[in-house]
């Protein structure tokens, strides 16, 4: 199964938005994809996406509020 990882700096704005958008589109098109996101840094680890990112996602019909920031790991490159 294809796996796509979106990466940005803190994993609270860009990458969770991209993850949510692709997950929604994959679901709509009935595609089997593994979609995830991570940040290069760990200072936001465990935090939800930024409120502005959540509002932007919701305006486009996507709920990303359950996502939590995490730092990219070596294992991410072996999926």
C-alpha cells in the first residue's frame, strides 16, 4: 500500500493540513493510502494542530482536530 508522509517544521500547520486534505480526498476516491505527517522539530510534540489550521481545514470540510504533532523518525523512511 502506498505511504505518504507530509513533513514541515513543527507539524502543527502545513503538514497536518496536507495530511487531512489528502486523507479526505483518498477516502472520497476510495484509495488505499497510508497518510501521515510529522515535523522536523519536536517542540510541539503532542499538541493539536494550530487553531488557524483547524479552522482552515473545517472551512474545507476536513476535521484535523484529533491529529497530534510528532517528530519525524528514521522508521518513517522505511514505510
